[in-house]
C-alpha cells in the first residue's frame, strides 16, 4: 500500500537510514543499494534484501526455514525489536495526511457489495490521535479506525503497509 503516500515523511527512508543500516552492520550483512531498496521494498520478497529476509526467517521459530542457529535467532529478535522501536519513534514525529487517506479509503470501498448500505462518510477521517504504535482516527460518522503501521513480510525487511480496522463508535 506504500504508507508513506499518506504520511508527512517517508517511512521507508526513515527505516533505511536509522535502523536497517545499523542492524545490518551489527551482523556484518551487506547493506542493499538505496536505489534498489526503494524500488523493491514494497514487494513480498525484495531481491536486494533476499539474504537478510532468509536470515530473518531462519531465526523465526514458527517458520519452515527455522535453523536453530543462535545468530539467526538473535537477528530475528533484534529485527523485531528495531521494528517496534522504529514504528513508535516514526509515529511520534510524523503526521497522517487524513485527506489523502480518506480519499483512498472511499475510492477502494465505492464498488464493493455489502449486505447493507455503507455510508461513504464512514471513511472520511476528520481527526486522529497518535498512540504508541498506531494512529487512532475518527471518521465523519463517529467510527474509530485503528491505523497500524506494520511490516507484512518480515519486520524491518519487506512490504511496509497500513493495517486498518474499525474498532468502534464514538
């Protein structure tokens, strides 16, 4: 979904410059070229991060690629720690573009068929608050949306996105 389109700063640049390079240096792993990183980070399996993604999954106990290797496990834990910390710090210093995000939400919902009629104002964000690791948005109709900034395929490694869910009414 390329969440940076809806934020006041680039999440991908922030991660690359402030967390990814540090993590990779700590484990003596190759730092991907920024040009390729920018081009590939929004895919499930970015080629420039293949070695890093493999190491991440080798350290994940629930992965079919789990190796049991102590360094892989430490890398996995460190990547998760960096990911959590980076999201919290990024949200503290970044604003959500509620106009762009509202337009996107309304556009993606307009041709969907529901069992009931959905009011397009349910997707018009009027305000938001920053929480520790997500944005809490209020829509025009009083619905709260939880907008979680997350990684879909390996923390700090591949496919940054928003996970948006309705969490209640005002």
